């Protein structure tokens, strides 16, 4: 049930925690979108191994932290209904 977007979201949140970068939900969604698009929005097969390169995560997080208030407000529209709890993402069932 994991998608590349969920894996990207978890990677971004983990990067933020590890590097003490506080990202709003809107900034997480923006960074997740950019990371997923950069990867080509791949469809995943059950059991497929996915590597997310930390340098690419850093690039999209850095970009997200520079969003203006207006840009952040625009991204905030996409946070409605998103589950930001990624504890189980990438874990075996």
C-alpha cells in the first residue's frame, strides 16, 4: 500500500527531524511533490525496494524552506486529508 509519494514524505520528515528543520505540512507536501516528480512519479510494485538519496531530499527541503508566505499558503490547500503519520511507511506488513 505504500506509494512513492508516501516514501518521499517519510524521507522528508525524517530528514527534517534528523537535521532539526521544522517544516510546515505545506512545505512537506511541496518537497514531497518535487521529490516524487524528480523521480518520475514511479508506480511501485509490492515488495519493491526504494532508495531515496539524502542529497536529493536536502535539495527539495532547502527549496521548501524558501517558500514565501503566499507560496506556502498555496501549497497548504493540498494538505487537507493527508495522513502525515508515516510510521508504518516502508515497513513490512
